[in-house]
C-alpha cells in the first residue's frame, strides 16, 4: 500500500525499477560495457531526482511543521536532523 505522503515519488521509482530491470537484461545479454555504464548513469540521475524530491517534501512538511509547532526542542531536533541529512547526502 502506498503512503500518500510519498505517493508522488511512486511513478519515478517505478521508472527506476524498469531501468534497473533493463540494466539486468543488458548484463545478462552481455551487452557492450559503455552502453551498460550509460544506463547506470541514467539510473543514478533518476534516483538523485527522487532523493531531491523526498528531501524537499521533508523540509516543506516535517521541518516546517516542527518549527511552526512552537516546540523549541522538536524544532531544534528537526533542524539538527536536516543538517545531518544534508551533510550525509552532500558527499
């Protein structure tokens, strides 16, 4: 069952799933290495788009809601979490 919170990403993820299946077929068929690498690069780019959108949704909803709640501890925890996530994903 799809979570409505991230349902907007399901189409993108299904396309990535199809791309991965395509790469598997290419490997099984012994296709040219550069063609496989090109498809892998496309998969990585598609996944980055999903990451960016999920991060955007996290900021727009979870972080903003925590800040607007007026609960200082909750807000600070979400900001700290966000900084940690940004740090991990920037590498």
